[in-house]
C-alpha cells in the first residue's frame, strides 16, 4: 500500500498542474501539470503547505465529481444531493492528501511519456507514462485516463502498475457502505481529511 501511495503521488504530480489552454492535447496537459507540480514542490520546503500546492495545481485538471460517481456506482444514484456534494469534497481531499504525502516521501524521479495512440478527434484518451526512480528501482507504469470536457482535458481515472484508482476505491468503499451505510462512509472520510 505504501508503494501505491508513493506512486499515486507521482501520478498526480503529472496531472495536477494549473489548467492549460483548452486546445492543449491530453499529453500536454499531463506533461505541463507534472512539470509545474515538480517545480513548485522543489521550491516548497514546508510539508504542511504541500497539500495546498498540490490542490491548487491538480484540482483544475481532475474531474472529481465524475470520479466520485464511478467510485460510488449504484450508491451515487441513491445518495441525496447533499451526500453527493459531501462525498465528492471528502474524496477530493483524501486524494489530494494521499498524493501530497506520497510526494513528500518520494525520491527524485524522472517521468517518461509514451506516445499517445488515439484518433485525432477522440473524446477519450489514455496518456501512458513510466516513472523512473533515480534510486534504481523498477519502472512504474502510470496511465491517466482523460476525456475532453468543454474547458479542456480532464482526468477521470489513474492506474498505477495496472491498478485503477477508481476501481480500488470503489471496491473498498462498497464494502464499507454494505457494512455501515453511505452516511457513515462520508462521515469517516470527512474525519480523515
């Protein structure tokens, strides 16, 4: 789980930069975001401020509501508008906190961007990257699934070493909802963030 957290941080850094021009390709969004996150974190020695930096740079390029809908699945349809809003906010904070922690704990890395294979007018695309750890560990594949929104490309899922972030949380949260209910899950997430 620690490795997943560390790589999630690296993954998020690739995508959570300030928004780029709507005409930017999905690959450019990922590259620009990654570069900005890495650069800002080099200049931010205070671990307490990392969450804020990450949230500022990443949030504009992720569709947390779409991610939340997919993570909750059928439970999203049953949720009240207030529960949907609270869950989305708590889930976003959880992802930002997890990513920030991984960034603080991670070694220097190099990001390799693989060619994107998609039709010119595709509305969905996967940007594949590999993380090279400078300490010599194995490469870690991180794939960003994006869709074309009105304001540009938005990330709606990330997979690390073949494991989907959305699917992982969906399974975990589904189990908790079955045991304790949606309201308890939301309350628990809010307490953690």
